[in-house]
C-alpha cells in the first residue's frame, strides 16, 4: 500500500511539473538542436557575410582596427578575432565610442563581418535582435535558447530554475518506469521473495514500443521509451544548463567548498577612477606580452581574440589550444589581462592556470553544447534536443487525450 501511494504521489508530481515545463522545454530543446550547428547554418544562410576572396594574409591587429574604425567614426572595435582563416571573414564586436555626444544616433548594430586581409566591411548585425530575416535568425535563436528573449538576468534565472526542475522531473520519470516490486510471502520462513522473473526482464518493455498499439497506449509507450533513452542526455543537459545559468548563485559557492574558485578578472580588476586615456601599448604589443606570459604548458596555444577594456586599463588577449571545441577533448584556453601602458600581466584566467574548480566550470559549456566530443557531440546534442521536444509533445498529448476521455 505504501509503495502504491508513493508511486501515485510521484506520478502526480511528474504530471504537474511536466505540464508546467513542457512549453519551455519544447522551445529550449528545439532551439538547442538548431544552434548545435549555428555556425554552419549561418554560413549557409549568409554566404556573402562569411566568404571572402581570400587575397593575402590578415592585417596586423592595430592596422586592421584602424581600417575598420575609419569606415565608421562612430564606433570602436571592442573585440577582434585573431584566428582568421583564408577565404573566411571575421566577426568583429563593436560598440559606440564613449566620446560621442549623447544626442548622436546609436549604432544599431554590434557585429561587423570584415575581410581580415583588407579590413573591408562585408555586413553588420545586432546580435540577438528579434528580427525574422536570415541575417539575424541564428543569433536570435541563440538568445532564445539562452534567455527566452527576456531582458537582463531574468531569462538566465528562469532557465536555471527550469533546469533544476528538469533534473528532478527526469529522475522521477525514470523512477516511474521501474517495475513495481512484486513478492510472495513464504509462511514457513516469513520472508519476501521476488518472482522468478528478473528485474531487467520486467523493466525491458518500458524501453520499447509494442507493434500494433494505438491511441493513448501508443502515445504513452512513446513518451516512456523516449524518456528512458534520452534520460542520460537529459540529466547531463539539465545539470550543465543549471551550471551555466546559475553559476554565481549556486554552482560557484558550492564548488568553492571543495576547491578555490578564481574570481573572473572582468569583475575582480579595479576600475579606473579617472576617464581612461589612450593606451601607450599597441594591440600587437599586448599580444606579444601575453604570449610571453602564458604558462609553459600553454605555449602551444594559438591566438584567439583580443580586446581593449579602457575602464580597466587592460588588454584582454585570449589563446586556445589547437582544435579548440572541434577535436574531441579540446577545450583549454587562457585569457591574459595586460596593462595597456606598462605591458605587465595584471591577471590570468583559464584552464591550465586555474584551479580544479575553475576547470570544472570550464567543462560545463563544452559538455552542454556537445563540443567536448567535436562534431559527434554536436550531433548527439542536436538529436537529443529533437527527442526531448518529441517527449514534451507526447506528454502533453497524452494528458490531453486522457482528460478529454475523462470529461466524456
């Protein structure tokens, strides 16, 4: 009796939570499946933004920045990729210059597609803007997946809470598929024995759909089997989703109990009290100083990007290991913060230079996106997202069918 009551309780919890989360999980799962191949789809939709004639090597960082900023005096380059490849453009992050008058028009974009060999601007867009054209479609899907298009931190908090609920929902769902304990009472020994059938032989039907079933029975079996086959992926995606969205609120304080967490330099470095002056150090010099300051085990890393942060008085220069987020297990990077006047190393954040807690946190995004396993991982994440969306649709349809029959 106690066992039946517990199963009934958890079944009701599963049903209520599932119905409450279904819409969010459906949207998040489908958008996650799409952005698993975001870059490839973006290139397919917008070839003129990503393809270049490929004439010559990329310009030096300072020269390239100068050429870009001369084409539109309203902007400054906020982040410049350093990993340009022949025949491909680079996506440069830009922002409005701080010295412009307040009444001047906003840029209306924060990304430029630039030919690194010439500095010619191929196109522009505002990342995450809700616009249903092919230039903005993939960034909008990315923002939808990350924040449900909500402003500020609200989307991050919402999705973090949903990830926690999804974690519990999946565990309860797996529990409900387990075969109920069955036994007989032996009067002579007063012991409870299981029937001759093994646990697995009784659980096996939950993993498959019977041929010929129809109606709510087939929908139930589809929901149950899909949930079991995607349970491991769902638990991983839910946990890493929670880690990414609630890192500061939950994950970092928890992990810090076991290993020190390095404060991120963007929040830890002191801000300049006076209006920042023009740096005496060039971007190319900052890259050279940063490379010299790399940990010895990171000397094989390749330049990734650089940015000047005037409010902190530093250049941020990032390096990544060969095959970064493309080869299996390639996820290491280092960010170095170089004083924009003296060239001194102000701070460093990354995998090799970090603590065990830092490395655990760095693992979360590659696991969530599947990039830790290269293209195979991304295929797995894409398929998992589609199956989770199917799981949500089957669950809602099953509830609707049973409610409709009950009301008759």
